[in-house]
């Protein structure tokens, strides 16, 4: 695959990821397949497009910027473990500040969980994923890939803040933000069992990624 093919896949990746922020397109899809169907279909599409994009970076012309060292892989493994745990603690839990929240009306700013540390844990996970993958992938195509995706995740925080502030109303958003910051950094979970299940799920996801990496991405992670 040449640079043109890589750029084409990159454009398709961003085109598909623009669906949730296009109300007209999203509403039509939800009307056909339902909210849950849309969530499932979009999740599958996102993972598939990401795998295709990473594969296309591996097939682009190789231009080395820095060599891979053994510690790069170890750092990537530790970083990906953190990514999986962050996602396990963030996905499908109340978070009125960012996307991907569930049952946001039940959000308790006095017990915000991982949201106490960051309003956008999923974007943090994406930025961390991109950052740790830069280390062992020092060729031009992968630097472009992970640099752009990491920058996109970091820049997206301000965009989502503006949208959520507008949707909730400035007084409501600021009241929630003040209460969130006032909560302790670490607090007892509502359900220790639910927390343990989430952490175990994160560990299982990390193990699954290690095993699936050579089959999905085409390169062994170990």
C-alpha cells in the first residue's frame, strides 16, 4: 500500500467517526436499528476501521525515524494495561461531562469514580493508547497515525466540553464541575463487587488484546 492508500483509509476512518456528531445521519440510523443497535453497530465499525487503519500504516512505505528498543515494548504493555483499566472503569457508567455515558441522570458528583480524575476518561485512554504506541513504532506512517489520533483525543476534550456545557446549560455544568472537583480523589465504591468485576474485565481485555494483536493487527504484541 502506498501513501495514497494510507491517506484514503485515514479519511474513511475520520468519515465513519463523524457519524455520532451528525444528528441527521445518526437519527436516521437510530430510527432503523434502534439506540442499542446503533451503539453495537457503531462500536463494531469503529474497531474494524481502527484495525484497518493500523494495518494500512504497517503496509505504507517504511521511513524510520527512530529504532525500536526493548524497553519500548515493555512501556507499551504497561501503558495498555492502564488503558484497559481506565476503559473498564469508564465505559457504561454515568458521566454527563463526556460521550459514552450511561444513565447520566443518576450521576452523583459526590461519588464520581474515575470522572473525579478526568472529565473525559475515554479520551484519556485513547490519547494514552496512541502515546504508548508511538514508542515502539518509530516509522513515519505510524508516527503520523498515532500522533494524529493522540492529538485528536486531546483536542476533543475542549470540543466536548463546549457541547456539553451548551446542552446542560452553563449554570448546571459549572455546578456539576464544582461538585466533582470537591469530591475526594478516592472514595468507597457503591458496590465493591461491581468495581472488582470491572477491574477483572479490564485485565481480561488486556490479555485478549495481547492474544488477538497478531491476528487483528498483523504484528505480535509480545
